[in-house]
C-alpha cells in the first residue's frame, strides 16, 4: 500500500488548525500532535506554506506549471539549435 501524501490545500488547512488551537491556549506541541503529524513535518510545512492562503496556493501552482512549460520549450529550442548548428558545420 502506497503512502498517501497530503495535497498542498490540505497542508494549509492543517497549518490553520494548529494556529487556531494555539490561539485557544493549547501549547504548540500538543496542537501539532492533535493534527496527527510530527513536529518536524509541521515546521517543514510552515517554512514552505506558512502564511499562504488558498488563493495564493492556487497562484503558486499555476506559476509552477507555467514555469515547467517554459522550461520544456527552452530545452526543445536549444536542442533544435544544436541540431541545426551541427548540420550547418557539415559534421552530420
């Protein structure tokens, strides 16, 4: 059985739950344990997604997809350029 990783939206919700529990006076360690994750995982998520809302998260995902698309386009063009350069030099 594969390990199921939480989606970024779920992570943001869990971080908010910890903030709410801490706001109610619960110690941070107990609040982290209540969401069923380790302290290390909480701090890693907080570093990556801390202070981010769901709209910002959607924008981040959109930008990451666009960035990946542009990287593929650049690599394809670079490969085409190298092929044409090789053909022009007569080393084919």
